[in-house]
């Protein structure tokens, strides 16, 4: 067990915190208590909701007795942002809901094709419902679009691409992804998961949403869970052709929640807030890079709220060793990545705990 020197961790975390938040201090995060466990296994954004979203959440209490019956306001706002009509926008309870329902429904006509490693929660959901998933390995840590094209057969019912990819954080070349989606979607629908879209250096220039505008069977999945800091309020959305939007609504079992809906409306496109959240997340990523370098570990530069790290040791053993020190990380099942762990951005205090625990865990687990 790591015997945490509570004071030293709080001191280093608060030093880091003040350095990190220079210029981007969030009003609701002045004090950061030392957590019992560091939750680096998830990819949330502890920067939290925007000030406008916080006000909207508190202000929606009178609506709590009622269902959200009319989603038009948020669908229209998203549509305006994307230059799309309302019938090309659907809301979902987190993007995972849309991804799971559509993957299962579309995929059952054959199989789903996806890169590996990638975000696979919805693919596992579809598999549990009898849908086959075929994986195409990455090449040089990037989704191999050529190999994915070659792997398409008449039985391929759906192609899934995550950009930037989780867990590698790698972003595809925009023109190559556009060409891939344009060609493939002529015969097979393509889901492009843009969960980390707002973090991209030129987000509007990197999205494949224009293909939805031009009528391609491309489903863009986005979420308010990540950069908007609303994971607990479960609001996501898709941009897609009207029949896909109707398909998703026909599969959806329940309506949106009032607090999530109000918070999403209040925060969408709030540039000032987004700039602060992005600066916070970029600094957290830098902390992880620094910790890796200090410990001689290689890692991939990331465009997401996580960093993929090569520990040089069996990842499952590293996961166990870190858990003994109250640090949770995530391991992805993928051949060729058996020594890699994904470290989520989390809070500076949690990352400071990771910085203290990592060298101990590295000593405890023999190299492969
Ligand atoms: C790539 C990617 N897509 C989708 C999701 C689902 O997020 P949510 O359902 O909260 O929108 C996640 C969450 O980790 C993710 O990493």
C-alpha cells in the first residue's frame, strides 16, 4: 500500500492546481479535497458544468414534476450550430444510448466493423444481443482506414469509427476520413463518434458533420458528457439523415431529463466556458505526460480526456498494483496493447496521487 503523505499530496496538488488554473479558475472549484480513490479509469471532465448550466440546473426545479415532452429547442440550437435542419438532429440519454441502440439495430443485418482498440461499450452491448463485431487492428497506433475498407464485405452492416480515437487519443487526417465516409456510406452506414469533438484544435474544420448536410448515410455521435462537463446528466445527440433520426427515436425507451436538458441548452456553444474547460483538460493531459516522462514511460499525445501509456509491464498487473494504491485506471483488451493502460484526465489532486503511486507500482510489477 502507498502510505500517502496527505500534506505533501495536498500541497503538490494545490500547487499544480493553482498553476493549472492560472487564468481559467472555475468559480465552483476553488477547493479541491483529496479523494479516497483517484478515478483515472473514466474520461469525465471534473472542470464541471458552465456557470450558465449551473444556474439552469438549479432553475429547472419547478419543471422536475414534468416530462421533457418538447425537445425542439435543443435540437434547433444544435441544428443552427451545425447548419442542419431539426429532422437531422436527435437527442439521446448520453451518446452511449444512441450508439448502443443504433449499433444493435443496424448491426443485426450482418456484422459491425470497428477498429481495435477503440471505445467499445456499445459494441459489447450489441454483441450481448447477438450482433457480431469484427475488429481491425490499428497501424502505428492509428485507425487504419485502408485496412478497414479492405475488411468490408457484403455482410458488413455498419462501420464504427471513433475520432479522436479512445483510448489512443489519435485524430485521423480529416480529408482521409471524409473520403472514407463518403465512399463507404454509399453502401454501408458509418458511425463517426465525435465524443471529444470540442477539444479538437479546429473542431469545426475536423468534423464530418458536413457529410450529413450533403445527404450521406453518416451518423455523427456527440455528447455533453465530456468537454461540457455534464456526464452525470446524460445528454448526447446524433447528426444523421432523417430516417436514422426516426430510427433512433423509434428505439428510444424514455425521454430526456429536465436538468440535463436545461444544462445542455444553457451551455451549448458557450465559447468562454469551453475555452476554460479546454485549457483545464489540456493542462491535465500535460500533467500525465510529465508523470510518464518522469517515470521513463512512453505515451501517445492525445486529443481526448485521457492518455494511453505503455507501462512495459502486463497491463492487468499494473491495474491491480495501482488499485492497491487507490488508483483506478482502464485496460483495453487488444492484441499488441497488453502493456498499455489508459489514464483519464481527472482532477489535479487525483493526478498528483497517480504521480506518487506510479513509481511504486512500477517497482512492484516486473517488466515483460
Ligand atoms: C468515444 C466515446 N464515445 C461515447 C462515450 C459515451 O459517453 P456518454 O454516453 O456519456 O455520452 C464515451 C464515454 O466514455 C466515449 O469515450
